[in-house]
C-alpha cells in the first residue's frame, strides 16, 4: 500500500486515511493457513515459505500473504518474488489453442516429443496415447502442452498471457508451454480473473480510497468498464476444462463441494509448487517454495491444493453456490473424427472454422490455419 500511494495521491504533507480492499477476516485465515501447513509439513517437504493472493472479479485484492511470518521477513513474495509457474501457466497455452479453433474435444497423441534439443517429459514418464485437450489439461500432460505451443506459436501464447494480465517479460520459446518464464503470484492469480468473471480484465488494485484526516476525498478507485479479453465461448471452454483438474485431474485435493476450477503447477526439482483456482466469486493463487530456490518435495497437488481448499472453504461459508461463467457446456465426448457442432446459444458474432468455435475478431485475432499433426491424419480430421 505504501508503495502505491505516491502514484495515486502524489506528495501529500498531511495525515491521510487509506481504505484498502483487504478483507481482514480472510487475511487472518490465509495467514493462519500458510503458517500451519508449513509448521506441519514444511520439514518433511523441505518447504520454508509460502504466499497466497486472493482477488475478486472486480480486481479488488481481498487477501495478500507475502510469506510465512512478516516479523521474520518483510519481503513480499506475493507481489515481488518472480518464480517459474510451471504447469500453472498451461491454461494460457490452451486458451491460445482454443482461440485458433480447437475445442476441449480436440484430440492429440500424448507421447514423447522432441522440439530441437528439448524433450519435455510427462510426470513420472507416464503417457496416455490419444487424449482430448480437456483430459490433457486436467492431467497436466506436458507432451500435449508442448505440441500446442508449436501449433499456435510461442508468440501467440505470450500475447494471450499479456492480454490476461501477466506483466513480466516472457520468453517466446517452446518451453513456455511448461511455464519457464518467471512471474509473481499476484500477476499469475490476476491472469485467472477473466476466467472467473466471464472474460473481462479489471484493474487489479488494493487501495480503494484515500482521504485526509478531516474527510476530504483525495483518491477513489474507479471501477469499470472493464475491457473484454476473452470471448464467452472461450471462457466457457476453459472453465469446463479446468473444472476437470479438480474433478478428476491433478487438483483433486482442492475440491470444495461447489463449482470450481484451477490448475496445479510444479517446476523442475519441485523448486516451486502452485495451485491457482477460482469460483465465480473469488480467484486464489497459492505458492510454496524456498527463497534460495532450493528443491522441495512438494507438488502443486500437495501443499498448495490443500491450502487453497482450506482457505476457499472458509471464504465461501454462507455464500450462495454459483456456476462458473461461459456459454460453452460440455456434452458427451464425440468420436475424434466427428465434427463438433456449435451450441445453439452461440452468438452471431462467433464464426465457424471446420465446425469449431472461433471468437470474435476483436478477441484473440482471426483464426489461424495450422498444419495437420500425425494424429489428425490418422484419425481423419
């Protein structure tokens, strides 16, 4: 807050009263959650630090926990620490693929791949063969993410990431598929907000208003209008796929008994463990690791998913159950060679490209023709 104030109100030589967006009850619960999980599991999993950020659909930061204990370290890992997001970055890869005409039912062959000298491997070397994109994302299959990056192009992924709210510099290379460019927990969490609010990017903020001691208003955050950064169809498809992460994929431990979606992330040698997820009410990102980048024994499905579940369960007490936004609803998975038809609810602004959803031109640009993969040829697509 103190760092933001000069840009908001300038140099004021008087006492001021600052109202923030932080919810104190949620903040205290989040701090307690991070601390007790490290106390209980930190030694076993070789984890010494954690961070948690929670943002609502309007961009208001409701919680920001920057570390295990502020008294021991004032470094804010939530907004200042840049770490590799690992597979928690994959949703941005998949969104780029959807915007170029693919759907959750599109099929790719999950098998070992090589891109130049780079050979990404799946977790524990397990491969599933032909899978839908929905299953590939839910199970966090590295092979499929790498294939999609090469199909859409790394620059398209970087464009999507920046459009959604990532502000850090990203390297447009193949390994971006596995989240090798560093980001902060705050900006990664903010990039998931459009999935939760229906496709809009609000201005993320923590200062609501500033007034002088005698009540004179000096600054007030102006909400909206928010620019649309993803079409309703793409948001719906992304939410359906990421709900699978919690329903049957790598984030099963994050289930809270209401509609929710998200993504786990674990970097090389488990130096960083993430879970970023959301309901229609709140987007929360959790990170665990060590300040010196030393390896841990944690994964995104362990401490981060547990912390997310504990915090989000508390945060939603008494809240009405709400479904995730988006106009796409998944039906039975069609055979791979069968055209996927547009649902009746699709607006006229969406066009057809081989029977697949394509967002309006102002969101994500025009659909791009891709080269057929081996699995496309085999399956007659």
